[in-house]
């Protein structure tokens, strides 16, 4: 879990804040590759971390990311499988 948090922080620092459309983001934790979804919001806005349920990162989490972004939040939907 500590590794995941560290990777997540590095990921956030490496993602351009000017990207307004959502984008797939590849990251690695403990040698395993994952693909999350990043959607930027208003400058200086809070970050929302979305964790999927049993079926992995799906269109549902992506849609929720878009909805939260439209409200001004920055959103990262993590893939845990």
C-alpha cells in the first residue's frame, strides 16, 4: 500500500495540469503495470481518488470521473487489478 501511495504521488506530479480531457495513465507498483484514468479540474481544486469495485476500472468509474471533473474536482480513478 505504501508503494501504491508513493507511485500515486509521483504520478500526480508528472501529469500536466493543463490537460482538460480525461486520459488513460499507465503506472507501475511493485513491478505490476496498471492503467488508471486522470481527469483534471479547476486550478488548485481538491483531488478525488476513485477506487473501483470487484470488476475493475470500467466505464462507470470513468463516467463518475468526468462528472466530478465537471464540478471542478481533479480526479484519479485507480486500477487495482
